[in-house]
C-alpha cells in the first residue's frame, strides 16, 4: 500500500522513498491479535492487498476474494446498514490526509460518526485542519498542484474535494527543470494561507545504490505533467464554492469524474492525463435545482443520523426472560351466549352476512344498474338465491354455470325452481358493493371497501376470545393477477394480510396494495409488516385490554416491533431474520449447524426484556419474544434415520411458536375444500367469492365451538345454508 512517491529529489541528491516491508504471515498475526476489531482490520487489509499471483487461476482468485470479503464484512452477522457503514468508514479514512489517518487509526473507530468525533477533537486541540493554503512556484503564476501517486485510487491527475478543503491535485509544470523553488512532498491548495502537511516517514536509500528504477536527478529530469487551464478551473471552483458549501458536490460530481478517468484499482494501470484534463475543462456544474436537491439529501441524512443517535444501545445478556405480563383470565361471554341461543347454520352464516350487508348489496346493485339505464329492481330474496347458487357451486361443480339449469337431479331442480337462469345472469352481472360516484381513487379496492369494512366488523364482533392469534399473508386465487407468493398452496392471485385464531377463525383481513390504507404511528418506523401487525393488535384491543399473544413470521418480526407491542400490553413471538437482531451476539448459524440437534443459544436485552433465541432443530431457526423464553424446556422426538430415534431439547419459545403458526394454514385448508367456482367478468368477483368462503369458514368454526359433540362436517354445514337460501327465497314471478 505504501510505495515510492515520484517527484523532485532533495537538494542533497539523496532520494527519499518508502520501502514496502514484507508482511508477516497472516496466520501468525491472526494468532497474535485477539481483539475482534484488530481481526476485522486484518481481514480488510488481506482483502485489499490480495494479489492475483497468489493463486493458480482466475476461479481460485475469485473464490479467495469472496472468502476474504466475507471474513471482513461478515454478512452472516452484519446487516446491510452495518456493511455500508464499514465501506463508508474505510473510504473516509482513505481520503484523509495521512497525518490525520495516523491520529485516527491510533484508536480505530467503529463508525464514521466516531471518526468524525476524533477529527473534531483534533481540530479543537491543534487548530482548523480544514484551513486552506496557497502554493506558489517561483517565477510563475499560482498553480494548483496535481500530485501523482503510485498506488493511489486514481492513477492519473484528479480533482479531490474533502469536507471544508478544496484541493486540486496536479503536478507543477517544469517543476524540476532549472533551479525552481523546492516544494514539500505533501502540499495542498487551500483558502487562506500556506499549509505544509507532514512528510511521510520513509527509509533513506542512497541515490542509485539499492533503488532500481529511481533515476539520478542531475541526469534525468522528472517527467512533466499535462498542464490544466488554471484560470478556468479556478473560476469553476469559485463558483462551486459559493453554490455548494459542503462536500456533497464532491461526492456527487468529483467521484463520477474519478470513475470516468480510469480504473479505481491501485496497481499496474496506465495513466490517462489528457482525458482528465478534458474532463476538468469541460466539467458542467449543476444549477440551483441541484443545490435544492443536495440540501434535501443533507437534511434527510441528518434526520436519519439523529434518529439513529436517539436509539439507545442494546445491552444483551445471556439469561432467561422475566416477563411481567398478567396471566390470561378472560372469559368468552360471547361464545357462551351463542351456545345458549343454539343457532342453526343459516343463522350463524348471517351473523356475518347480516341484513345490513344484504340491504347494502341490494341498494348498490340497483343504483349501478340505473346508472347503466337498466331497470333491475333486485330484491333481498333474489340476492339470497344468488348466494345459494354460489355456495352450491363449491360442492356441486359443473363445467359451465348454465348446466345448473340443464341437468336433472335434486340440486339442479332446486336451482331451476329458485330463480331463472337469465335473471341470475342479469343480477350477477350488475352485482355491486359501492357507489361509483364516491370512490377513493387512492384505494385499489375501493369498490369493495364497504363490504370489507362491514365484514371485518362482524368477524371481530363474534370472534372467539382467545389468548393466541397468528398474523400472516395468504392468497386469493386469480390467474390474472401479477402478485406472487411463494410457499403457499395458491401462489398467484391477490395477496391478503390476515389475522386468525389458532384454529383458523379469520378475525381481520386486508387485501394487499402498494399504497396501504393501514395507518399507524409514523414515528415508530416499523415498515409495512410492522404497521400491519400493530394495526391488528389495535383491532384486538378494541374488544378489551387483554394480554393477547400474537405470533408472526420473519417478514414482520423485528426487535423494534416486539418492543412496541410490549408497550401496548400485547405479548409477541415470531421468527426473526439475521439482519434484524440488533447486533445480538448469538452463535453464528453456520457454526451452530455443526452442533448436535437440540442445541440453542439465547440472549436477553436488559433494558426492554426481550429475548432472542437460536435453535438447531430440523433447521436453524431464530426467534424473538417479549413474553416467553427458554424454560420450561421440553423434549422433542427426533429421528436421524429410520432406526435411530432420540430426544432433543426444545425451548419453550420454539414450542409455542410451532403450536400457534398453523392458524392461517388451517383457514386456507378449510376454504380450499369447497371454494365458490362461479366467476363473473368483473375483476373483484374473485374477492367476493373469497369473502363468502371466509364467512362460511367462520360460521362453521362457531358451529363446532357451540356444538362440540354433535357438530356437522363442513360439507353438510355448507349444503344446509345453500339449500335453505334456494328453497325459502324462490320467486318465479318474473
């Protein structure tokens, strides 16, 4: 990394060069350096100094670089933000003047903010390091100096701007011809006066003795540089200085110039000075609009840094959690009332599709038909007949809907006697749920919004009052949709967020859209998944301030979300991704794979009493909770092969999550058995069918809870409702 600096030799004829010492064995240094910070710095240097000649071919070189980069950045334990912070910190230290690098690296900073704090302290102690000076060469006008490095990130002339320093690197023309004034090896063009940076500590080598490639200064002149039009460049910089007071312009414009000038590597690249000169001369500066954008970016970054600085440091300790939630003691009086009323399947179904919803459907359907100049005059009895045919299509399937009026059997005769085919087609084509003159254009599902709100209200009103709930995403099958969800029985359709009980009763649902209508406290900064879980918690708390326990998967889980739920008095448990663990020092997943099954590692955050646990079962799983920890651990049967069956330890947090996470899957399984098969040409027809199926699932769940010993199976329950609607609402007067 440190190599000779070409330039004018000192007057005594001796040349100062830096000799790159041979690095000691990396394995030996690794054994000596016990500090993790030093080990990380070692990995960084090894990655940066890796040579192609160290391996036998390009594939080995790429593999070696990938391994060295992984050892340095540690993506398995570091988040994306932490990796970016490491890269920015390294580049920041690289661009510092070397005397400042040495001072900062005495106590290697862990972040850019720490490095800036060290520099600001040095500025207070030694004066303003950003003070600018001017450099003059004897007998010539003022020239900004362009210095040429071996091994620098730019191997050509380049322009570099640091915070509060305006520096133009350039070799002075004819610097070593004749008897010019000697100039220090490290000088910069600054604002107020002459500033001489420190000279590099180097090893003296006698002129021409042991330094091959160093020419005699009396015989061979130093190579001249390509001159730059200094007047125009200085004018550009003055304009720039007024418009862009900080270093943001340097990052946006000069960095792009550096990349355009040549390769960013530090070895063996040809210089392209003429091209840099052209870029400098033809550089077009941004206008006032760019200044406004820069100010916005600076304000955004400052606000983000302020938020990060306000977040207290996490304090992780290896112990079990000590939750302080009250125990569950709520009594489900609503279910007791339903048991005493002894409702039949139709009455249970109409707890959700009640008279208010049927009236809303009738009114909006007639209103929509009148807007199309059609005198429909549909009635509630006819809407119930339509619902009866839709429910019937779930268990009596025909290739075409017209066949329900053509084939002679008991069910088809029931359909023909209930409503005529043409009347059904007319009503079904105009079926509507919202007023088109009062639609919210920002809401993708505005034409179903009244129905969704009413159904969510009824679902919550009659939901079993249980301790545990599961929140997840599911799919409503639709092959015209561009939404895709992997890992579900239905992968193409409309994505739906839903919260259910552990048995599969749907409490709340919301179709997915890019601009979510779910609103929570923006200051929490929980993201889409966290906002949805918080909204579902608020929905549950509408029934009373009970210590509900929510479970969810890694899409939603974060330490911040679990903490926010705890402040609401809601218990929470979920799987968590590696980059959301807030630097919790759990055992690395790859290392844990080498341990026996049943091994686990855990930590508790002291300030917020939140536990993180990583367990080796069939796979490595990481969980986070504010209410359940390790004890009491249970024994789980695990078979390594057909003959070897042994018991492994299972923490309590893992067991609880496994028991609760099947809620949405159970609902999907029930709905899939007898799904409505009749569709219309309207895009939202599939969602209407889904809501009918969900209402039937919830009604059957209540039926089983109210009649535990004599309950009907799902098919008989659905047939009862379909036949009742077709038999008791028949109207052939049309």
